[in-house]
């Protein structure tokens, strides 16, 4: 078995590491926050002259697409390589450019073209029923990530330890930001915190160190990446318990064409075996995600 890699959907604006220092759009792109009720069909929106299904005729190979903005790409690729090995297939990887803007316009049609022309599975997507157009289906999740609350004050062990009227930083318009807003609204006025949304995760973490905020709600893989790439930025920060009402779990799997039902069943079986024998958990540890809220197989 061997793997190859190339890139398509280029050129696009360079947004690698954008979860750390660039537009919030990258977070929405990979975690499915652009996905809404899947009523409309895509086939009428795609120029058939751009479809090259003849290129996907190699039965000894399975192709995987990844977006270049995804912070979990190395872990996702390791999962995909193991899937291919268990299916006794060679693997090929295609890197997709991003830059769709906050509304994700054009994303689904690009995904449809990529799944016809370049790959069988797009990795790293928030998977769930009814999230995408009917031309798509999703694999079972291979992992679930959640947001985590972090603080600098060692006396804070849970969200309830943070004094009322303190400022809690969030990533603007993220699922956790909205969940926290709803949770704060349920509390008595004298027991509410102040929410302070940020546009960049690195600024969110810096706000803790500078004392601008007393706690921060951040997506687990983002915090793990910052900790690895800039250890000084996260030095002295620690996770604290949060109320389940603030949790914003994302089940992560692959996006496929609905017509690829047989291959999806085979991919699902491979994922299930990797969950059962501990492979997913081992890969999470190996790629630096062992200390964040991550559940092999999803929830």
C-alpha cells in the first residue's frame, strides 16, 4: 500500500492556520456551521463539463480530500491511511484550497466536483443527519471534539468558580459562543458573566495572559495546536470544568457521494474496527490530541 498527494481548487487565498491567526470562516468551513437543512439538490448548479468521472476508475485505490486550513490534517490523514490499509487499498490524498467567506458560498458545489473528479472521501467534516445536500452522505464519526474552558487563575477549577461579572472570552459566532450566550441568559442577572467574543484564537489565549478576560472557551484542537506551536502562550493555563449546557460537541467523519453507498459501508466497518481495537485513541495521542476533549468514535 502507498499514498500519493496533490492539490486542487487552487489558487485560493492562503489561510493555513487561520483558526489561529486568520478569519473565523475556516472554523465554520470544517466544522459544518455552514450546513443547514439539506433540501435543495446541487446537480443543477454544477457545470457538467467540469465533471471528470473517468478519472476515478482505479479500483485499487481510495482517494481522500483534505482542506488546507484543517488543524487536524495530520491526524485525519493517519486515520485515512489506516482505513485504506484495512480495505487493502492504496491511498491518495488531494489538498483542497479554501477561502469561501463567512457564508460558505460555493463550498458544496466545489465538494461535489471534488468527489466526482478527485477523491472518494472528504475528511474532517462535522457529520450528522440532514446537514448536507442529498447528493452527499457521511461516514460514521471517527472522533468527537469539544470546546474546553481554560483559565489562568489556579483557584478556578470550574466555571462556577469564576466570579459573576467576569469576562469570558469566546470565538465569535462559534457554536460554543452561542451556547454560552444562551446559558448566561438563563442565570439570574446578578450571577451572569460578560461574554467577550474574539475573531482570532491566538488573541483569545493572549487575553487570558494579559488579564483582559478571566476564562476562555476554545475548541480543543485549536488549543492543542497553539500549545504545540507557541508553548509560552499557553504556559500557566489549565482546563476547568464547564456546565454541560455550554458543551458543543462536534462529531467528525468523512463526506462522500450518496451513490457511493457500498464504499461508505466498507469505510464505516474499517472505522468501527479502529475504534474497537484502540487505534483511533492511539492516533489521537500520537498527534497531540490526547489531553483535549476527544472521544474516539464520536458521541
